[in-house]
C-alpha cells in the first residue's frame, strides 16, 4: 500500500544503496544527454530553415545553364505570370561579394528597411571585419566604384543569417553588378496548393534551363538534412545504444544478484509481491525520471547557451563555429525520448523484480 511511511522507506533504502544507483544515474543521464542534444540541434536548424521556406513562395525558380546560375530578367517573370494558376511572381536579389582581403565570400541579402548608407551584418561577419579594422563602416569595392556603408546592427549568426550582410535592394544591385531589371531568382505564389505540382511541371516546358524547386520538395529535404551526418552520427548512435543496453544488463544482473536476497527478506517480513514491485518502481523511477530531467536541462544549456561545442562541428563544420542555435523545446520530441528510454529502463527492473518476488522465499534464502 502506498503511503508516506512506504515512500520514506523506499527513499531511505535508495539512499542506503546510493552507490549502486549512482552508476545508473550517471550512465542514463549521459545517454539521454547525447540523444536530446543531437535532437535539439537538428530540430533547431530544421525549424530555422522551415521558417525561411515559409517566407518564400510556393515555387522557387532559378535560371540554370551548364550547372551555373544566371540572372532572371523581366521577360522571364512576364512569361511565368501567363501560366494558369499563378497568382504572382516576385523577383529576389541576392548573391556573394568577394572579400579579397580575407579570400572569403560574404552573402549579400536584401532588407528593404535599410537606407542607402547602412547595413546589418551577422556576428561572424563582424568578427572578420574587425580583424581588418572595419568596426563602424565597410567599403565595398566594385568596378569603377567604392560603396561605403555604416554598420547599423550586428545580429546573431543562425543557420539563416550566417556569413550574411543585409543591405537594401538598390545597394545589393550595385554590389552584385546586376541590372535594374535582373533578379537572382524568382518566387511564385500559388493560391491553390493542389496546383503547385502542375505549375512546377509547366515551367521547364517554357524555359528548359529553369531549375524549379517546389516548396514541398525543399521541405522534404530539410526534414532529413541535419538529422545525422553519415558514419559519424551512426557511430554516435551505436555507442549510445550499446551504453543503454549495457546499463539495462547491469540493472537486470543487479536484480538477480545482490537484490535477490533483499527481495526475499522483504517477502519474509510481510511485504507482498505488489509491495516489492511498487518499492522497486519508486526507487528506479526516482533514478530514471531524475536522470531524464537532469539530462534535458544540461542538454538545453549545452546546445542553446554554450553553443554545443564538438557536436556543432559535426553538424556544421568548424567554418560555421559562430552559428547560434535558435532555442526550441519540442514537447512531442521529449515525450518520445521519455517513452524510448525511461520506459525500457523501468521495465528492465520491474519485470525481474516481479519474477524474484514470486519465487519461493525459502529456496532463495538457502
């Protein structure tokens, strides 16, 4: 029967044998920490990418020739507007500026809230500019011209803003040497979602060189892009799984070993089978649930406060070391982690405990 005295006895027995349970707590916490850290990173990156996709149209079209991208002009846009089902076609301007002093390319993106004399840079870009004494302004060198812009703001580098300089559209065209009627690519707005696939098939018939990317294809790629990276993450997951099964084996061995006489003694002094199973459930539930929340807390700190050192390099490479992960707390994801870790852990204790509790006490005590 579950009452206050029974709970106190369960906790005191747990503290008495804390050495045995401490090993389980540490290993179980480590397993959940690794799993949730990887999931936090992948979900954060995926969410940022999907937010970016949501701000675009239903179809993205680029002018591709021989595997290289070329500008799209107004005639391209006018022709696509004639396709049945297309509501609007919006031209976009972006590209890359060669920062020759550091042999590096900065992405140029458009923010129409900026004026002709200011720009916004990501933190990783600003760190590079500071090395070359560009702390308040930066000079873009283009053929026969020099464009000087004030650094209005420095923003965090996430997967979207990393290595990016934001300027207004007119300045972007000057930096990228694009004509007024040219665009880097276009996005197509389609009111009827059922028409997206048909329109995506019609465009290459008009422009054979067009690279057509429907949003559902991009979203599908995003869903799997950062879930794991090749053999490195396969090895990581295998190590975690092996550790988990070693932990389960250790717990089962403990129950059949040192805990066997303990269970027999409890039976002999009046504990029922139900009481013993409940006792073991309380003790190991404290360890498992405590490990679960402990690991999630430190995993959140590790990823979203400390920036996930080491794991970030596996996901993004050392060149992306300045990226900040956008905080995310997916309850559904955490619930699945709970189901696939805590539940098997408790089952590995309760089932052997029940089997021992139903044994003949006199046989065990011999």
